[in-house]
């Protein structure tokens, strides 16, 4: 496999401390609101108590990791205030105010049908969700619980939750062998229901979902594979079909990024002798349109990790043109612009070694990785405040942040000593939660976009 300078941006550093816990800064964007979740009412549910407990744990995870609420510790007073003898009675608003509870959620399963009653204490309003069918198959029912959690989020806060979304990532199992495999996997946002989506695709890195059409769901992916020896970009339907090579361009092609408009792909290629930034007009159904054009190049410097702005008009990327890799942003140049006239603006000024920028779906923030006191941490640049700040702390390296559709959550991978796991965080909570399990190194997570 040909060694390329681009590896500086996609493979992680040494001197890692994989056994140390992860921490994030104590400051948060907004305070979490207290929510009381009652036990699931078993009204001839059709399931045994242990299964009900498993479903309850899934809902508890969703409600305590939605970035808006935290679960209060149950007490006898709260249990009494929630009137467990009556599904429709969620209690008195004044009593819940005295208990410092903002929301009350009461689930019931009757004849394998899940229903939920909700009380918003501040405005005294109640809402209901009914008719969610359960099967007794935990993998299927987990997704039903995720859906109900998102419906609860919509009812309480007026916008979609992210519990029903998914994440793709690479899994390298045989790190000790000379030719380790790295396959592409997909999992629910909490790491469960993990499944391999491609087989025999070679050594794979940096997978991403192809943005779905309006009103649709992501059904295909883009990734880089070393199947032919050199890194090349491929596209594939999820779980079926033979991967199709993106371009017959010679040399190394790495780090693809797709515009949300589904009409452009940016990537890094050394076809001209140096790893530079290229842009290709593109259609997911037809493939490349015309020829790729070089849109950023610097003498004897390495470019990497492009990411499109949500409107598809700008690109953030990494270049070490000033001596160390940093994050720059530029408007996409017109075809008639000369390379020497194309300018990029520096974003990451707090640290000298940066990588893996990821633009939030609403365009207000950029997440990226930066070497901070000898450890790679996740940082955020806020375009509205024109400020950058450190999100994560702790002694374990962290890389490859990817935003959820709600502009609040991120997934990233830690790594070190042949160990790499996936973690979930959001800007309103002060801890990171490990969501991956099992053997192998999990890297390059990418969150499923919404249309």
C-alpha cells in the first residue's frame, strides 16, 4: 500500500492513553431540564417483566441523552404524585413544581401496544401518543422505542429528536495481522443493532452517507477503499450491490465530502504530484459530470479533510501551508478563477495542529480535532460568535467528529493502543457516553443526515 502524506490527516497519533475516561468541559450551551419517567405500566402487556425492563432502559437512555432533559432520581413522593393506579392521571402541576420536575412521562404497554402520556409542568399541558406496536423482538422494538422518544421530543420541544437516526463507521478487526481488514458497519445512534453493510470491499476508511432526496432516507454510502492498492473513492447501496468506483482518475483519492444538494463532491488527490483539493460536479444516479477541477493547491503543502457548508457554497478544509495543519474556509471558486487567485481564511487559531473539520447542518458551527497540551481534543468554532472553544478534555485522543441532524449532538472516536471506540456527546451535557462495544477498532463515524 503506497504511503502518502495524506495519512497525516486520517490516521491518528501515537502516545495514546486508551484506558483513561473521557470528559468534556463543565460549561454547557443550555441547562438540562428535569424529567420524571415512571415505570412502564404493565396492563396485560403480553411481555414478561424482564423484557419490559429492557424496553424501559432503552427509553431511559433516549430521554437522558436527548440534549434537553435529564432523568430525576425517583422518589416515593414522585411515585405517589404520578398516580400509578391511573394511566391518564399524571398528577397535580403545583405538586410537580414543588418537586422541581419540568416534565412527566408515563408509558404503558397493553396487548403489545405502547402508549405514552406526557405532562409539561410549566404550562400545565398534557399530550398523548398511542398505537405503537411492539413485537417481542428486542432489535425491532428498540427502534420503536427510539421512534417514540423522538415523538416525545417533538411534542415537548417542537423539533425532531435524533434517537431514530443511525451512524456508519469502519471496524478493523485484525489489527495484529499484516493485512488487516477494515469493513463498514452501521448502528443505531446508541450503538446497538450494529450490522456490517459491506463485505469484501477491501480496507475501507472515511465512509459517509449520500445525502437523501427531499422527504427520503439515506440509502447509499460513499467511502474510500484500498482494494486496488491505492486509495480510491467508491459508492454503494446500503447492504446490497457491488461498490462502484467514482472516477478513473489516477493517483490517490481520499477524504470525499458530498454537498447536501447532492450535486458536488470534494476530495483530495495527488494526481498532479501533490495532495490538493479537487471538486467534481456530480449526480448520485448518473455519477461524475464533466472533469474534476483543482480548486486549492499550495507548493509542497498537504491539503485534507474537506467539508461542505450546508448551502454548498463554501468548503472548510485542512492545509499545512503555513507550517502546521490548520482549518481554513473558502468560497467555492468559479471555473474561470486561477489557482493563485483563490484565497482561504484561517479559522482554527487556538492550536497549531488541527484535522477532521465537520460543518453543522445549520451552518452555525464547525467541529474539528486539535492537538491540545499533547492530546487530540474536539473543538468547536462558532460562526455567530466568531469564537472557538474546547469541547472535550481528558487524556485519550479523540478524532473524527460528525454532527447529528439536530446541530446539537456529535459522535467521535477515541483511539490508542489498538483500541478505538465511538462516543456520543452533545453541547448541553458535560459527559461523553461510549456507544460502541465488542472487539475491533471503530473509527470514522458519520451521522445519518436528514433531507
